[in-house]
């Protein structure tokens, strides 16, 4: 069980696998008013930076689940580095359908709502692990401004304009799912730069070390096109945020 290998290659040097910066993660943790001992479930936990830094800074406990063996191993090493391995654990497995044995204070899926078929299904899945009155965290893209054509939307790696909503419409849709939106922290263009541009150096160094790998051609092609595509499309049109919800 693993994610497609191309993502393990391009994001192997990332600690955060979305456009949130370390500063934004810290802002989010403070905004949620996390108490020592609060329990957090993170589905699609990547390299574990959110759980590990919140365990260090707020004293939370947590479990992360991710399909990438590489990212899971990195998360475990990060927990040891920050001396929080006694408070957080990371499971290599499929987050789709994962329900914790004990109810948690915060149930999160930050950037992987595909695990349950979209935002609505992911909220339903997270609710199954959540104590009454707990917080749900959803990380989701939105249109900063509406692309003028379907071609531009595809340049943002969407399949169509309908894949994402403008921010007011996204917030309204979350309310329509029976939730109050109680906090949000939005990525900015610097966060997008750190997420996307960091891949380019990783790809270049990987190509130098693996010129004969079966994916070398694909990585070379991505490195040749991604900077221009990102600057023309994603950076201009696509937003991303983490939204805190409470069931009504």
C-alpha cells in the first residue's frame, strides 16, 4: 500500500504536504485553543508536522494515518526529533474508512478529502471518531478568483471549473452540511511557493542521482513545465485553507 511513486519523489523533502507554512500551522494550533492532553486524529497525516509540532507546543496527543510509507517513516523520525514520540503515533495504512477506537477532541483531514469521496463524505467519516462538541478540520482548495475558461481551470490541475468553489461559496457549502464554521486559516502565495517551488529542487537533485530510473523521463518533463504552469495558473487562481467546523 502506497501513494503513486511520483509524489514520494517530488515531495520527499517536504515536511508539510500542502501550502500551509510552519507559521500558518502554528497560527492554526493557537487559533483552535488546544488544551494540553487534547486528542487529535489526522487522516492523511503526511510527514506528521502538524501532530508533532502541536504535541511539542500544546501538549496534545495524536494519531496520524497515511498511505505513504516514506511519509509515515518521516513522521516517526520527526516525532523522535521533537521528543514527542510518546504522545503521537503514526500508522501506515489507508485512511479511507479509518475510525479511531476512542473518541477524539479534534478529527482532521487536511488536504485529502478524496479519501471519503469529497468534503461531505469526509466530514461524515471524521464525525465517527469525534466526541460530542469536538472540532473537525478540513483542508480544501478554493478559487481565489474564478478562472475565465475551462482550460485555465485545467492549468490549475482541476478537471473542470466545477471542482472548486469561490471562498464564500465554500463556506456556505460547509454550513449546508450541518456545520458551523468556527475558524479558518488560509494559505497565502508564499505558502504556495514553498509547497510548489520546493519540488523543483527536489526533482533536479533526484534526477542527478537517478538518471536511469524508469520515472526519470516523467520527472524531467515535470521539471521542465511545472515552474511556468504554476506561475501562470495555480499561483494566480487557486486558494487553499483549513476550516474548523463544529456540528450543529
